[in-house]
């Protein structure tokens, strides 16, 4: 498997992982908005940064030719990473 094929496997995983973290940060920030404005602002800033990273990752995936799929049309995930 060459580097582009590896990226076609890994980038979809990174995109989903990033999306999950952005959602978590936003939920925490929303809980803090009324009581801890400065802290909430930092978390909202982190969400914004992750959204920018999300766009870059999606553009990178598009440049690779899109997700690598198996012969049955499913996504091919070589690695699973859970927190």
C-alpha cells in the first residue's frame, strides 16, 4: 500500500475523529457560556480551529481521490482508534 492509499484509509478516520472532538468541545463550551465566559470563549475558539482543520482534511481527502473502498463498496478501515 503506497502513501496515497494509506491516506485514503486514514483521512476518513481522522475526519470523523476530529468531528467528534469538535462536537464535545462545543457541548462543554455551551454549558459554560453563562458562568465562565472566558473559558467558554477559548473552547469556542478551539471548535473554530477544528472546523478549519476539518475543511483542510476533507480537501486533502478529495485530492487523494476519496476514501479507499473495498470491492464490496464499503469503506476500508485499517485502524480503529477509540477514546
